[in-house]
C-alpha cells in the first residue's frame, strides 16, 4: 500500500478513482513535463575511494585572481560534502579578508568581505537599507571597478548599475552575468550575490521586524485577516470531507527566491482537474521569515487560489530569533505541530527548525497522533529537514541525534509516506518499510546530485485512494532559458 510501490501504476489506479483531465503543458514562462514518481539516482561528491580533494582548476581560481588581484591568496578549502562540491578561497589585503565560494565547475556563487580590525562583515544581503539605492548609468561606475569585472567576465557587459548609501558606507552595485558586485568609490570590490540569491537584497534597520520597519507583525499581515489560519482551513476541510478516500493533494517545497516560478506553480495547481484539496509545503516559503516577506512574496502568490496551503515550517521561515513569531501570527498559534484528518488519511506536521518547540516533545506528539489514527487510516508526516539516516541526504539534514528517534518512530507506526524538503531537488527513498519523498524544488537554487529527474524545479501530485497514494512528478522548465 506504499506510494512508491504503486508509483509505476499510479495513472491506472488514479483513473479508477476518478476521471483525470489532461494536465496543462505550460504555465506562464514555463514548459511543463509530467512523469511518473520515483528518483533513486544519487551522485556523491567524490568518487568511491577518493580521499584527497581534487586540485582546484584555473576556472575555480580565476575569480580571486581577477576580482581581488591586489590581494594574496591565503587559503583554499574544498567542501566535498556540500552540494554541489564547492571551494572556499580566501584572499587578504591588509586588514581585509575576502571569501569566494566557487563550485567545482568554476561557477562563482558568493563573495563577501571581513575587516579584521573592526570585525565588520560585508555581505550583499545585509547592507542595503530599504530605499537606499538608486539606478545610475553603468558609465558612472569607477573605471577600475568595471575593468576588474571585464577581466572576470571576458566578452560580457554590465547590465545594470546602482549607487547606495549602505550600512557600511557608499557602494556602487553592478549587475553582470546574473550577479551583483558591490564596490567602493575607489574601485575595490567587496562582495557579490547572485540576482536570484541575495544579490539585490534590501534590509530594514529595525532588526525586530526585518523588512517593513515601523510596522508591527500584526499590521503587516492584518489585511489578510484569517485567510491563511490553519485552524480555519482545517475546519473547512472537515466540513467538506470526501465521501471516500479518493482525493488529490500537492507536495512541494523551498519555494523562496523565484516569484515568477511560484506564481506559475500556483496557477498550474489551480488548473488541475480534479482540483487538489490542499497543498503541503515542505518548508522555506520565504527567505528569512520576516512578516514583510510573507506579505509581499508568499501570500500574494497563494491568494490566487482558494486551495489551502499548509507549510511545515522551514529554517528560512522561522523569522527573527528563530522563534517563528511571524509564522504563528500568520498561520495560527498551533501552526508548528498539528494534524488533520481528510478522507481516511491522517496528515501530521512537525517543527524541526524553530527554537519555540523541543524536538523530543514534538516526537511525543507525533507518537500520540499516529497511534490514535483509526486502523483503516493511511498516515503521512511532513517536516522540513530530512533525516540523516537516509544516507544520500545526510549532507544537508537533521543531526543523527534527532534523526534516529524520528525514523524509528516512522517505522514503529509504518507511516505510509514522509514528506520533507531542505535539499533543493526531488529525491525518493525508503527505510524499514516507510517511503520518504523529498520535494524542495519550487524556487530555491537547485542541488545537483540527483540527476535530470531530480535536479529540476517541480511539484508532486498525490492521488489518494483506499489503496494509498499514487504520485506524478510535474517538472517546470523556464522557456526563456531554453532559447
């Protein structure tokens, strides 16, 4: 009765439960491919038996040499456990230390600066106050700055430029090849972030709220009322139970960072026939968990459908102090650990990210909720960080101390399926008779270890019947990038 065991016949079983209309093959700027569930492919970062890290290529070292040519390279570290494999290169110029994060393929993903005299750290996602930058012509940027970028990106031209009075002083910002570099009026480049990963981040100087300074959490989200309160959504589900166990729901996760993709996914989900009863988000709906991010990014997207969304809180959703104050103000006091029944299925949600709840207490709740499910019910558990007891996910997962009792509990109750995210990909596995689906591909930058079926933006259609759940994988490809 397990989902993966039924995946290969999912379409047949689904057809016996209710008629399914063809699924749209486009949504917005995205081409859509629908296929069967399941992905056991995994490419470890180092080949079997390799213990020495590979020597960095010229492509890897290129960035430090061209962007901080006046600095000395003092350290090169290889992180073979990261995904994808990554080098961290440190350079020093007087009191300034610069760190470059470069994939083994030569792709520069991040750069920041630290001053050892005053311990000031400069990072693209932390230094520009809201409203502090304005557009300028590229030719207004210091020539030495542009020359360094020209050497770093031969044949490419700067796309946009800005000037900002940042928290660490005046800075020029230049966008080139999908990255934004921050430099001083003297032409020193201090930090960099990708456009879709903090490159143009603006922050509030009010550290209690993040973006949206001057407003309380309640004021920022008051216009939404109780529209997204979990207790109200669960009550509506309870009042509209299916007559049998035939219904549809969606699993997706890590939808921060790409609003066009999130909009396209919500639109596509809303177009499905039969329409899903609800959507499970396996965490990381927004980037930091600030109230303003929910208000401006996540809520406008999901408000375009009347399908309820339930988020298993992720590490990026926990807000200031990791207390989940913003999350609970929006979704309700009991939105961190809860369950609901729909049809003949019980859905349990657990918090393994905030500091508001204790993991052992959460496991006790899960034990009670799973034990009390009627004997003919199927059971499903959702949480953000996957267990490290599934070895191919261990590089980016819960600690072993937290994972072992969790997977033991899932085995004890022979849960039908566990849904998790945190790793930005699609992957499946089973452990001691329990199926695990990792769905973290709804917007965040993808991890590259899981092959063409898994290293893809996606969501998962889950069709329930008395026999269990069958799944279909819905993959999204940006048509603009395919040209």
